[in-house]
């Protein structure tokens, strides 16, 4: 059961929106802060004085307003909070949309849920809270589908080298020269063309531009 929630969010409108959803869900105690340092202080005090927080809802990125902070964002706050309170549930509420970054939140930081700031995010927050209240992780379906599509195809280091060169504006016909300079094999134009053709076909794209855009979205390049 989630009764006590701490919200770390530097945008006032988003902060108020989250508070409203928590109130509608009947959460007994809702505290909020605008800085990660203040969030960690609140967590520490709650652990010492009891009762501790059941859930931390945090953004990933906090705007620098000139006030010195030791913890500049959610990626610093999350592990620091877990040191103080290992059993603390953590829900990330952020505009971040790169699947690779979101996947890292679950794998490396072991967050309990992720909700993207977007249309219908209030509904997503309610669904996330339902899952977390039942001791289940919450991962939005549309993001799971994107990650599943990524995981069905493994991009090799050769693939990534090709894609980075294209993304940097190198023409396809000039790629072999760059590969040779970096001692990457195979470096022949035929090999480059065949591999790019396979990558486009595998992901149902007709142009290299579409493929590059897809890989940027995934965080591969």
C-alpha cells in the first residue's frame, strides 16, 4: 500500500498535476520539492523520524536556475535515495523518450515504473500507481513494443560504425575510405551497401535517413 509520496519536480505545473492525481487516488501524505538535494534531505529525515516514504516520483532533468546543487538530476537522486532507503519505490515521470535511456532506468537503476510526460500522462500515472500498489513494475506498453523491436535485431559494432558515419553526413560512397582509416573491416563499398540494405530491409525502411532517425530514437547512435 502506498500512503506517503515524495514528488521531486522542478516545474510547478507538473508538480501540481502529480499532486492532484495523488489526491484523487486517496494518498494520505504528499510532499513535494523542486530540487534533488531537498528530495534527498526529505527522504533522510523521513527514514530517521518515521514513517519513511513509500514512493519517490522524480523527473530526470532539472533546470539549472543558478542555485548550487550537489544532485543535479534524477539520475543522481535515484541511487542516492536507494542508499538511504533500499526498499523505496521509485517512479520516473519525465519527457525523456529515448528507449535506450528508459531501458537503462530499469536495468541499471532498477526503478519501479516510468511514465512519460505527454498526452494522457495523468491516466498513465494512475495505471502506474495501480501497478506499484500491487508490488508490480510499470512499463508503458508502447515503449515496451519499441524496445522489443530493438531487441529482435542485434546491431553489430560494424553496423553502428556505418550508421554513425551516415549520421555525421558522410556519403555512402565515401564510407569505405573512413572505415579503412579506422581499420574497420570489411571496408569495401559492396559490403557497406549490402549491410545497409539488410538493415533497411530488416526494419522496413526505404531510405538511410529513416534508418538513422530510428536508430537515434533508440539511442543506438
